C-alpha cells in the first residue's frame, strides 16, 4: 500500500484528494497537513512514499523548499498539486525535485493519472511542457539532441538505470563487467550533463515520457 501525505492549506482540497485516493484502493493517506511546520514534523515522524504538495502553504519557502525536502527525504516522490498555472511553476518544480506538477483546475482523471505516474517512478507534466523541458534551449543544446548522440550501449545502460537496475544487474543483463557499467554511467553523466545518477534517471524518464 502506497503511503501518501497531503500538504495543502485548503481543507476541501485535502478531503477531496483523500476521497479520490480512497476510491483507488491502493493508496493509504497517512496524514494531511496545512502548513510547512506540520509538513516537516510529519515527514520526520512517519513513513511516506508520496507527498502531494501545494507549494503555496504557510511556513513553506515556496518552490525552493522542494530542493530541501528532496535532500532530506530523497526516497519520497513529490507531486505538486497547485493553484498556480503550470506554465508558471511546473518546469521549476521539476528542476527543484518534484516528479510531477498538475494544476488544481485539472480533471479528476488527470490528477489520478499524475498520481499514478509519479508513484510508478515517472515524471508528470503536460505534454507541451514536457517537450519544452526535454528540448529546452536551442536544438544543439537540448536534452533530446544529447540523447540522440548516445551510443546504442549507452542507451541500453540508461534504460536499465531508469528501471531501477543496479550495476551488478546491468552487468549481468548486458554480459559486461561492473567496472564497464561504471564507465558507461560516467559517460552518461558527462554527455547528458547530469550532476548525479538520480538526475540521470530523471532525464531518462522525461525522454521516455516524451517518446523521444
């Protein structure tokens, strides 16, 4: 059962999301909070798989708080469900550590799609923003362009990493040694200009979701 924490200062939103998740059957809402102080206290005291977050709650430093939350709780997946338009905050939210962003004006089905995709380990933003994130900058600098410069073996390693495989498992599946896997990872970090493996995996999932 996926453990979910809802952070929003509007009671009707907390109640509504809880009801939606209860109807799904595979989520357990372990709590709901209305400000940043309660949020941090709950994250420190309870096991949370998925955080559904309104970035505009009191005592929370807006989008920049995402980076701190991901640093302290790297295994928690974060979906931002916000009153702010996606065009304003979605890309920044993803860059700061969220795995998805959906507006409160979205349909119930779209909110559910976002929750399920993020919980599966994917990235969720609307299609036009996803393409923008993948190809941001000019054609010679975008992530899609860099991806197309990868070798077939590098792409295989990247796809296995994005599926949660460890070095030993990748080595076994591709019939190579673990040292070679590490070499490929270093190449991927450099070619895709990622700071770490987590960012590398995020790049891979963005590319997959955009069918690049």
